[in-house]
C-alpha cells in the first residue's frame, strides 16, 4: 500500500457468544505496531441459527471487495502522507478526537507530544496528516492490547473524523 504500510484484516468471535462474529479491514504500519481499522469493509453477524451462514456469505462478498479496498486505501494513505496540516488544524483535530471520546484525558498529552515530535519516522513530513494518524495509533496501542474491540472502534471513529476534517483546511506538499 506504500512504503512500510500493508493491508490488515481483523476477525473476532467469542466462545461464549457474548460478541457477534466480526470482520474488518484497515492498514498496518510496519515501522511500528501501529494499526488502524476502517469501517468501509465491516461484517458483523449475531450468533443466531443462521448467523454463521450469513457471516460466511457476507465474508465472501467482503473478500471480493478487498482488492478495491486496498487500492482506495493506498490512495488515502498517500493523500494523508502528502497533506500537511497547519498547527491550528492539527490541534483542532486532536481536540475534537478528545471531545468525541476517541482518546481520553490521560492519552491526550501523549497524542499531542507524538503529533509534534514523533518518536519514529513514518516516512512523511512531521506536519502531515499521516504523522497525526500515527500519533493517535501509537498512543492507542495500549488499548489494542487490553481491549481490542475498543481499539477497533476507536480507530474506525478516528478514521472517520480525519476523513471529514481533511476535506478542508489543508495544504498539499
């Protein structure tokens, strides 16, 4: 999908049937453990009499869409890498993510720090939307380990927020 970025898929289930069967697609940054899911391909089915059959049918459709999703996600990643954010826009997005509960008050200082001075080189300008996304996923990595379902939901909401906010207020490099 680009230098150091690959397609990622997630599948979940629960033996006690407390969670529905689920499948989601996104991207994984190879330079670190950052992972971000999107809800463009999302399959969720309850554990019902026909749930597994419906899940299998929906999975077949989703897998057919993966090639197109990969192409679109590659273009999206490149757009994020080439979109430079003014500091005010970056800070506004971070604040909105906090207000929407994507990151907590405890995580907020770390996101701000990572956005301004990232610990890793993500292959894009430090003022890029890509670096901002990585700042969030870097901080949310602890959530991935402790609560993977919450992590997937947070990164999907984050991706939606970034897509909305990057339509205006940016300058391309």
